[in-house]
């Protein structure tokens, strides 16, 4: 690494909290699927900021909407109306078929907002005794980093020395409808679950799982809350991952790609009266629903549909998945994915996935390891067939090596 790169990294280490361990590259520019480092080296981004940059880096139409709105009005707080919020509501409801919308900023805020809302619904509508509401979650979940959320994580790194934690959560295995049926009680208000567990390594549940889940939740008057913050907005080759099994959540959480990577925007979407229990003063956010965020999100949703990115994710995801499966390497334990949400899990004896990610960097590919032995692959949805093939050549070259 050059001295300037070392300086950037050293300065981060000197002043910053060490809550991340980035790959050793300093990025300075991005366009479409490509990013460039401070030395001018080009890389194919196979992480997309954990799926936040689904529309590609610095999409010109989203950028134009952001700049135009920034010249007009950026923030009013919700003490006043603004001329972008109603349009955002109308357009996201039309896109997703939702009835009510609660705008927030980060994905974690959307999750916390949903937890508050379903508990309130449980007490005021379902009739659960005060203070007794239960929410069922899955082992190996990832719903954010707030104190409320890490309290029901099963990752010791996420939980360690952050307690005490709030009660009211039950943890069951992911992909096990029988376990869900056994965990539901009269006090259960919601089942909070990711359609595909992203941080756990792109773990896909068995076929038919969510059909059973939907039936169980309906039969027991339990709100099905789908965290689509990573899987939503085209990442899996459908607008929402729930569509792969033809179900509809009661509450859907969106974030990340909702702004195309330009600005923190998230939303809680409801198809029933869950959000209707909130009254003025009971929940809010200074920045949630601000005009700049709404203008950016409107543009991000528009280009996703108008430019056929969802359909492209389905096509290129199938191509990428098949290409990865065709790689004959003793290092590979399993290849899995849906749309452009992919993962290569390595045999433990092949060595840590980070070593492979560092080798991929040298070949012009930026990917990220998770859970020690898994490489996550999630390029922007604008990737082309030629770019997929270019990436596959480099994955094949690296995965056939042994870094153990």
C-alpha cells in the first residue's frame, strides 16, 4: 500500500472507534458497479454497501433529485407538513401495496419502530395484558445494532457486555414452521423475521416455509413482520422477497436501497391497523420523513422500476449463481443465493473467507466475508452479463486456491 493509503488507514485507527475491520482499500469514487481507490485502481463492487447501493453508485437521476431538493428545502421536522412527504407516501404505497407508512432513517430505527407498534397493537387491539407482549424471532437473526435489537440476537459478539436487555422475545430456529407453531401463545403479538438471513450468510429457508408461516400467523392473530431491509426493493429478483412464495406480510420494513445509497431512509409499511394505533406524541423522528429524504427515495424507487433493475437482478442473479456453482474447487462447501443476493460458503479447512476476499481485491473484486467462512456477493442491480462473466473469471481463479 502507498503511504497515502496507509495515512488514511492509520488516521482512522488513531481517532476512530474500532467497531469495524475493513478490507485494506481506501475508496474515493464510484459509478455504476465500479468503485475506484485513492490510487486510481478500479474494482467491481460485490457488496453494494450491504445492498444499499442497489441502483449503482452515484446514479445520475437520484443525484439530480437530491441536488434539486437540497437547493429548495432539506428539513422541516414533522412539526410542519412538507411538499415531498405526501408524494413519498403515495408512491411507496402504490409500489408495495401498503396502506400505511411510517418514515424513519436507518434500518434499525425501522425495526425498533415496528417492535413498538406491534406491542401497542397487541395491548390495544388484540387485548394482550399490559407488559406481557411476546415477539418471536429467529436464531442467527440480524435486525440492527440498537440495544433493543441486540438483546434478542444470538451472536455473542453482538450481545457481549451490552446487557441487561429488554424482555419479551422468544428465539426459535430459522426455517422451522413447527418451532413457530410451538412458540405461539395468546400473548404473541408478532413474528419478526428476515425472508433470507443476510448477515448469517445468505441463508434461504426451505420452500413452502413462509406459506406455513403466513397461515400460522393468520390463524393465531399474530402480526407477520418481514424485515426486507436487505432483501427488499429488487435484491432477490422480486420487488419484495415475500413474493417468491406469494404471501403478504402484515408489516414490512424497508431501508438501504430505498435511497440508492445517497441518504439514510427507511420505512415501516403496514397492511392493517398496526400503525393506526400510534397517536401524536407517541413516536417520532426529527429527520424521519424530511423533504430531502423523501425526494431521494422517490427517485430511487422510480429508477428501480423504470430501468428494469428488478428484472435484471433476476436474470443476472441466475447467471451469477450458475457460474459460481460451475466452479470446481475443493475449497467450496456450498453456493447459494436468490437474485443478486449470493454467498459462497467455504470448507473450514480451506481457511478464513477474509483471506479470499483480500485475494479478490487484488483481482479487482470487492466482496466481504461473514461468519468466518462465507463470502457474500451482492453487486448493484445494474450489473451486466459481461460484468458477471468478468467477475466469475476472477472468483474462479481465487476459489481454486487454498489459503488454509
